C-alpha cells in the first residue's frame, strides 16, 4: 500500500500579507527580544510585530526626501528648512509608518503607537546625553557606552545625523531611555544609537511624536 502524498502547507491570508511584518505571540516575542520583564502585557495586549525592516525603509524614505529634494536645491538648504523638515517628520511617522503598523496589529486608526528600539543581541554602542534638560545638550558621553538588549527600554524619537545641513544617512536614532534596572541614573535621558544595529518593536500607547521637543 503506497504512502499518502505529503500535504503542502497552505499559507493563510495573514501569512501572505505579513511579508515584512513578522508576527509573534505576546509571550514568545517578549522573551525573544529580551524584554519579558520590561514590556507591560495583559490579556488585551495585541501580538507583537517585528517592524525592523519597515523602520529601515522609513529611514531611507526620509533620507531620500532630504537628499534628493531639499539638499539638492541650494536655495532652500538652510536652517529654516531643517526646522520645517523636522516638524514634518512626526507627521510622516504617524500617518505613514505607524498607520501600516496599526493595520497589521488590527487596532483603531486613532490609536497612538510607541516604537521601542531594541539593541542587537550581541550588544550595541550607545551615546547617552550628559544633560537631563530638553532639548538635549550637545554632549553625548555619559556612561555606559555599550548596552545589551535587556539593559534599557528605549523609545524611538527620530533619526539623527551630526550635520543637519549636510547630505544625510540617518545613521543614528535618537531615543528616550524609559527604564533601566541596571542603570537607573540614565532614565529620562536621551541617547543616540546605531540605526543598523537595532530591532524595532511597536506597541500601542503614547505616540512617539508626543513630548518630542523640537
């Protein structure tokens, strides 16, 4: 008697539509990223989505707008345009990037999204601001200089380049340190972290654009 032919796995509609947003159960993803003791969770908390690839595409989109459209025109390449573009970034984050996440998470379009930034599993260099006032000072040398994924809870604020008037790469992410059991003295400070050495985890809650001083 011949063995029955193996059945092919059929992708669900959700599988095919989640190509770039990797969905995880509430508990397994918290443990995977090392935030199982930091990220608040209840029975109503939606599954997590790994939005790292989408954040990189958003980074490239913002970089392209500045480099190809604004920096390319010397007549508008000034500090006024830097300030105007910076005011536009939270709007683009909420209406484009966060809206994609809301659709994947199946939450209301009025729900704000907080984006947590998780350091690489091997650890990531970080530059912590020496001041606690807002806006931050220009000194980013407060210790520690390197952190592991579970050392701090980091909230995305914006992409950062050292020369706002120059050609941009958006190589750094400016974050707010929300919590740290290991380094409690840095909670509330801002920091800079390599945009290519982190993962992005969205949560429904306070908007990233809220309390983001310009």
